């Protein structure tokens, strides 16, 4: 039963990771085009685009939060492991599980209060784009949800309910589990 749940959570996590990577590519290209256009209009045509700064800020918010979700899945966030390396294999596993539990609590709080904050902003509009301020800030609860799913996937990986790798995932996800090379160090 737990293996099937782990398999589903991992498949959802991998699918969300792929979607986030596509979103990051789209937002990055859009941000580059908006910034280049603003520079061209301001310095060549001497006519500034009044909306470009705000759109750039909205895209940066998306890049930040969804980039954090991709980095979590790829195990690219910084970590301090000098104390954990001196633990036994069981101690390292327990420490990794504790980190995932604490991370999951943080991601749940981020999701919950991020959604409440976004709903608080739903009737306010941005100054130049005229869209609801809720739209850019939905990146907080959505990315919190995605990171919570990634953390659950890593939790199951640590418990060694490892399903077969998903073909959608391009990243080798080896940061959750303790590799044999680390055990020999």
C-alpha cells in the first residue's frame, strides 16, 4: 500500500517538476524579452514602456518561487552536513527524515498563509498592468504545494519506497537517499 502511494507521489512530483521547468523557461525568456524591449524603447526610441518594470517584477516572483521548487527537487539547495556525516547510517537516515518532516511543515505553512495572503489581495489591482495582485502572489501557495509534494516524494525515497524512475524527470534525484559513496567516506 505504501509503495503504491510512494509511486503515485513520486510520479506527481516528477510531473510537477517538468511543468515547473517549462514555466521557468517561459518566464525567463519573457523576462529577457521585456527587459530588452524596455532598454530598446528607452534608449533608442526615447519612449519608455510604462508597464515593463511591473511585468518584470511579476515574472521575477514566478521565477523565484517556482525556481525554488525545481531546486528542491534537484537537491540543489544548500545544506550543512558536517554533523550528519559523523552519524551512523541509521542516524543519517533519521536526520534526513527529520529534515523532510520539518520542511514539509514549513511548506504547508507557506502554502496555507500564502493562499490567505493571495486571497487578501484579490480585490487590489496592480498599478500599470491592471491585473489582480492575487495573480502574482499565487506563486507562493502553488510553489509551497509543489515543494510539499517534492518533500513527500523525498520522504518516501528515504524510507526506500523507491519506484521506477519517471521518464519525465531529467534530473538524477540522488540527494535524498544516502549513496554508497557517502557511506564509505
